[in-house]
C-alpha cells in the first residue's frame, strides 16, 4: 500500500483561475503559469464536449463545488504526460468528466463522480479517494503497467463489467456497486486485494452459474458482503475461477439471502511476478464463506 499523494500548491494568489466560459478552459490549462488550476465554486453553462489535454506543468486541478446544470455537457481530460509528479484531480464536475489516461504519469482522483475512466497499457498508476469512477456505461480497464490504490470506490455501470484488471495490481479498501454482475474481472496474472466489498443486489442474476467475481490465472484476496434486495436476486456463486486448465467456483449459500464472505484467497497465474500489493507473499489457499 502507498499513501495517496497530496497537492503541493503554491499560495492561492498564484493559482490559475478558470473563466466562466468552459470553452476557454483548454487554453487556460495548457498555458497556465501555475501548477494549480481551479474553477471557482458555482454552476457553469456548457454544452457538447470540451477536449482538454493536461500538460505536465499542471499538478492540481481543483473543481470542488463547481458543476454543470446537467450531466449532458462533458469535459475530456487527457493525461498523456510522463511527469514523475502525480496529477491530482479534485471534484471534477458531477458525471461530466471523462478521463483518458495514456501517459505514464500517475493520477489521483478525489471526491469525484466520473462519467468514465479509460486507459491503455503503458498508463501510469491511479490513486482513488472516495470516487465513483464509472457512472456511465463503459467498463473500466486496467493494464499490466498500472498499480491502483483505492479507498472507497463506487462503480455503477449498468449491464457491463464494472472493471477488468488485465495484469494490473489493485488494492481496494471499500468497494460498492448496486448493479448487475460481473463486478470484478481479473485476468493475465492480475493481483488484487479487496478489503470490504459491498455488492447490493438490486436485480436478479443474468443467468445460471453467474458470480460477482471472475478470476483467471490471477491472484485475489477478498472479504465482503452481499446484500440481497429481494429473494432470488442473489448470485449463485461468489467467485468463478480458472487457473490454467482447472476451473472451479465458490458457491454462495443461496440466491435468497444476504451473506458475508469472511475471507477468500487464491494465488494463481504463476509465481514469478512481483508480490501482491501488501508486499507480503503468502502460500496459496482458499477459505469458504462463513456466516
């Protein structure tokens, strides 16, 4: 576990203030003489999609208490830089921010409800603090180049995977969704630790044999809770796992009741990769759910 980077802001008098005209923001951010850029609290009139490329010279975007009248206007923040200083994004306008993360620069998301987050292999690390990073309908994909540390992650995409972790390393303290499964999909020697998930089952399973977590040639430690809104809406399995040629599943007690997974641990996908995020290698084992 790493601590989330904090902003190292200059005096407030030196911050770059964004104008009330959203179409001015790309140039103001690109040409900012300050490492900190902010939008004063208030409601901003906007329409369509505004494309913004964030330069390595900007380290902190502060949008706290600024918003658009609806979620229809969108701003796309492209982070393509290579700076060793993380970019901190605070309070991006509610459901109106799309993050496109292509560079090796790390980013920090704080107190934000995004429309979407999209990365590619080669993208940098991600720190998440109290965010919904997928309020739209797009699956989040993490890649082998990435470490993800999240405290209070909320994902509410409908009828799609909440996130796919292909070879990434991800640590989550507090993960919640109310939407249909699959919720967590781990492949390609991914390493994941999830402390305290909350799957609030508001819809029935999409079919027989489904699960909230799918694990393929990867490692996972997880604890958490399923809340079944109505009888029949629970998942038949906690986890469906494939390691090499072997497949197995960890069943829930039934689909009608809420229940707790006290601990699950499986070490798979080979033993030559780095240790899990806790940096404490452990022998492979599983434990069934215990009420």
